């Protein structure tokens, strides 16, 4: 286990505990911190000569026998995905829980620092499903699953559930302190919040909510205050797909089902684990959204930043659409220029939708204006990236802007711009798409922008779909020089993305994560 930040209502540390011999075996060395249920100390096991974590809880009189029964149940667990509970004892109004000490960082810390990819979260989720299934088969319920209680060890793969069974132990102990709740409200299943017995489906709900937060960056059940959060429990939560449309549909559907307010309609842990395993290879190895990174007090600031990004994207889509329509000449009636504000307006809330509206509108514009060959080539350039890019919707306009960089001698910097996109797949797609746009622009403008025209179609190719296919698209597709250019641009974008964006994230997070890993702690 590892140290966490001091929780509200934590048991006050007693200087007398340090140096004391607990349960005639464990010599307390130092206070590590406090979690929601008690104070944690590093101790030395004098019998087996190993370091352990000792959690000290204040309990009410007469609770010892029931607490012992719950602790014995938790101690039966023997799984690599569960922090092992070694021993329990009770004396003089205090309960002592002794467990293994593990170096690592919590899922919460890693997610906030941006150190987890979508695939990392999936792999950890599958491990946690196995660990919980092991516990449930032995009639032990965790009842307090949350990112802070999931430890990712520093020196071994997988995840470990901390404080397993402590929620039940605490509930059995009837803590003498007021205000302690066996479970965390923001991750609590509806039936648990209502005071009904927590079962395997309650742990499933909390685990699904934890994974939802890691993949989306938000806990959909959390509100600005504990009271508001309590009122939200049991309501239908927004679909994970609404936050992450790029995640496999089967995965988002299963996670949503696990968050059904009715425990009887939720799938099993095995089904959640299988759903994750089935799509693990499809999950992006790029950075995932940080979990609860921005406090709710800064929600307005975040919305402002989102609005600014939307305005920039809308301006870019509208500007490129207008430039394309002006460059092709007055080939349509004046009212068709309404396409420009329409595409810009759609880009404000949904960049992909606005981009597609602009692309399809320009294709129709060209075809109706007697340039079907140009319309076909434009469709081949503009539409595939919109279907392939997963998360970087706002960057879809970059390839179309690549010829503008080439016209001022800045074509070589395009891969660096594409490398700023999120996710390896997006960087590869945008890198290749930008090169394709520049290659076609060199042909259309009869001007060198990067490497010079690859093929030389007849002058009238824009007015003939047959010539556009046979004299331009096919020759490009089979040209070794064009293929090499696509590959180089795509790989350069991917490599530059790792060297800039990912390195910057790692440097930004090192201040918090390195300190957390220096010593084992407990939350």
C-alpha cells in the first residue's frame, strides 16, 4: 500500500505509536499518512523481517469480534491483483490492519499526470476484473473502488486493489468518529448509497465508473458538492461514447450497461473483462484524457478554452471553404455561398461535422459547376481523413492547409504540426493526408510546393471523371515516389509527435509523479 493525502475526518496521528510494538510483532517506524478510514504507518515485521503497512482505526467498544470476522474474510484473498492483508488485531478501542507495502503510484495519480494510454487503462481494467472476480468468489466485497484505491506497482505489470475489505471492516467496527462513510459517494453504486447491502454488482458499478473516468477525463456521477452528488446517484449517466466516439462501440456499450441504476440489469464482471480483452488491440497507445484533471471550480475556464478552440476551428473551416469557392470561380448561384457560414457554424460544436459539411458541399459545388473530375479528386483527398481520424477533430483542416505552407516555402514544417495531434493513428493519418494535398496542389497549380509534381495529367482533367481517375488518381496510387512521400510524411508526424507532445507531457508530470514514487504510501 502507499501513502495518500490526508482525508477529511482522518484519525489524528499519535506520537506514542511511532516506536511502539503492535501485536507483539510489528515495530512502528514512521507515520506515512492518513486515508479516509485511519492513520497509516510503516512498520517492521520482527518475525519475518520485512516492511509492512499498519493501518490504525478507532473502533467502538464490543466491535472486535465482528471486525475480526470481516478481516478474516479479507485475509483469505490471495491474488496478485490485491494488496495482501497479513494480520488483524484489536486492543483498547483500536483496530490494526497489517498489509503488504508496495512501491507505486495510484491510478488517480497516473491518470491526472497523463501517463496512461487508452490501452493501459484497458489492460489495468482487465486485471481488476480478475482480481474482483477472485474476491467475489470468496464472498468478499470491496465496497470502495475508486482510482485512489488502485495501485499500479512500479516494478511489475498489472494493478493492485488497496484497502480490500477495509470498507466492510470499518462498517463492522462502527467507528467512534462521526461523518465516516463506508465507501466514497462519487463512485458509489445506487443500491449502496440507499443503504442496501453492497454485492458484486456494486463493485462492478464502481469499477466501470472508474474506467469511464480514466477514458473520458470526467466522473459523470460527481457534482460540485457532496449533496449534489448524492442526488445524482441513481440517475441515468451519459454514455461513454458521447465523450469518446473513437472507442470501440462494444466497449462503450458494455461500460454503459455496467452503470445501469438497476443492479439486476448490469452484466457480470466476466462480461466486462471479456469486452475489454476483445478490443484491447484496437485501443490507442497514445495519451488518454486525464482523469478529473481540472477542478470544478475551473469549469468555466475549461468551457472558455473549449469555446476558443471551437471558434478557431470554425474560422479555419469557413476560411478554407470560402477560399476554395473563390479560387474555383463563380460556377454556382450566389446563394450557394451560404455553405461557408453553415460549415463554420457546424464546426463550432462538432468540428468533424463542420469539416464534412464543407468537404461534401465543395464536392457538390464542383460537380454542379461542370468540374466532376475536380470534385472526385477533392472527395478522395478530403473525406478519408474525416473517417480515419479518431480524436483530433479540430486538426482535420490541417491537410487542406498544407498547400498554403508549401506556397510560402514552409512545407517541411507540416509534419511537425500534424505531430501535435493526439494519438499515434491520428498523427499518421494527418501526416499522410497533408502530403497528398500538397502533391495534388502541385499538379493543379503547376507549381513546386515540396517535391515537385509526381504525375502530369492532361489540362482538362477537372472536367472529366474518367481522366481524373486514369490520368491522376491511378498514376498517383502506383507511383513509388508518391508512396515514399506519404510514408515519410506520416512517420515524421508520428516521430515528431513523440518527441514534442508526449515528451512535454512527461516533463510536465515528472514533478508530481517522481515524488509520489519515492516512498510507499497508503490512501
